[in-house]
C-alpha cells in the first residue's frame, strides 16, 4: 500500500488557503504597539508597522476606517488597534487589517466614560426636558476656567465684541490634572452661592482624552445638573465630547462658540434699534404733517362771528334779490301770456255759440293766476322775514338790548374772565345805546378769592 502524494498547489491557492485559515482561526482583537514606517497613500489608506521590543507586524488601515480616528498618528506613537489578522495574498505577507485606532491606555478611560454616561443617562440627567433656556439679554456672565487658559482670552474677546453690556466674572479653576475635578466643582458651587450671574460658561481648549478627563467627573456632572443657573459647556474642539457636555443646558463645540451662544448679537440689535427709531421718526413726522394740514384747514374754515354774520347777510340779500327777480320775471311772463291771449281773443272772430264759455274760462284762469302770484309773493316774504329774524337773533346788539354789555380793556380786547383784570384797571363798557368808561375796584376769581 502506498501513500497518496499531496496535490501540487499553485502559490495563489496556497496563500488563499492560509488567509482563510488565519482569519477563521484568529478573531478580531485589540493589539498595542509603537508606530513606525507610517505611510499615507494618495488613495487615503494608511500603511505602517506596529512593533514592540521583540516583534513587529505590518498593518493596513483603509480610508473608510481611518476617517473615524480623532487624532493624527505619527511614528513613535504608542497606540492600540482593533484588527483582524490576515494574509496579503499577492505577496504572501502576514498583516493586520486595522478596524479602529486609539491612543495607548485609552481603552480603560473610554470604557469608564461609556459606563458613567450610561448611568447618568439612565437617571435622566441628559433629558432635554430638564434643560433650561438661556437668558436672552444676560447682564452678567460667569466663566469657569483657568486664568491662564487661551480659552479665557477667546471667550472674553467674543463677549466684548458681541455683548459689551454684560459684566464678566471669572471663577478660576484648573482644568487639567488630578485636582481639577474637585476645583471645578468648587468654582461652580461658588458661582451658585454668590448668585451674581445669569449664565455660566464652563470652558476649556482642545486636548487629548486624558487632558479633558476632568470634565468627565461624576461629581462635576451632578453639580452641573443641580445648578439653578443655566450652564453652557464649551470643552475642547467640535469632535470632542465630555460628560459635562451631555449634562449641561447647552453644549457648544468650542469656548468661542459658547460665548456666542450665551449672548445676543449686540451689533445686530443696535442696527435693528436704529431701524425702528428711523421708522418711528418718519411715522411721527408724517403724523405731525397730517395734523398740521388738518390744523391749517380748520383755521381757514374758522371765521370770526362778525364775518360769518356778514357772509350770511350777503347771502340773504342775494336770496332776496333772486326771489324778487324770479317773482318779477314770473309776473312779466304771465302778463305777456295774458296780453297774447287777449290779442288773439280780439283779433279772431267770435264764433256763434261758444264765445260766452271761453270768456268765463279766461276769467277763471286770470283769477287763479293772480291767486298763485299772491301765494308765491307771500311765501317769499315769509322766508325773508324768517331770515331777518335769524339775523336779528345773531346780532350782538340784540343781546345788549336785553341789559348785557361788552367789556373791553385799554387795548380794546374783549374781557371774558375775571383773571384778565386787576383792581384799578380802566375798562370800556359797550351798551345797547352808547358806551361808558369804568374803573375796576375789586376782582373776584372763580374759586371765590378776591383780587
């Protein structure tokens, strides 16, 4: 009995079989090491070697994977990668296909971050319903950060540019290191105790996960949630997230953005105010012009009583004249018609029979015509008498005839109130017939006091 010889395999088949065996035998895992020979290909893929003191392995991280890395890797940097062991078939090279990358030592911190985040979220500290609205126009703004931080300069500059009316109060605290969490809590509690700010800005510039770790403290998160003053968190860069960001009333991507979100745009408000002021001034000017026109029109329509009486008298005379003319014209027309009818009566031969009734009819018409003329003349006379009576009632002299008089001072101004007079003043009295001069001995004001 002879042993069967193994089949003869091409290299490509062998490499494929080895790749499948490796991928099936070694599950995806985290591997730590130092980066070396890092290359960034034009395609966007990363190629590097991961090594430690006694071994190395080639690694490839494709563009779709490396876009999620939140830092820029460099040679000599200690990292941790989650990778799948495999074989690059064309060359038969063993390598790691990297799926995720993080700085060395970040695994435990990130797990602690996720655990605390899940706990606080379960308690409702991240709920949108407990978030408080920021004041629209804060008079004072508190800033919790390090006095030496660049973030403080950015925040102060932004606040002075956007809302210089606000008072800025610094509550100093370290923002990095082991003592930072307790100091941040103490600064926040001091701001709450002093109650001198309408809103608080908790800010820090960018950094690594370790640099920002103070803002992942549980005590700080609970202090922010319990603060009666709204808190805006602006920690790190736009891609950085901390527990403080989730529990704060508003999360800003940067410290500068936190200052912008907490304040109104003062320049835009001034422009709006100027526009409203201009519109109000224009509206007020138009209103004054309209009222001025109405006043001018009313002034033109306002007449002195004497002028009005004169105008009415002229109108009455005009009506009397028109009435007289109309009456004379009507009378003249009637007479002409009568003469014409008489002429026709005398020139035509009287026919036998109806001459008597025609004469009677003509006499009746003449009587009716004369009666109608008398009625029209009487009506016109009655209308003239009524208008004359109205004129007599409006005539100031008619009032004087009932015992009243018109009092004028030395400037010939009519005196209508006692306040215009002083004891010893000389006045002129216009009576129904003639005038008289008098001297004021005593003045009694409306409130009963004697002058």
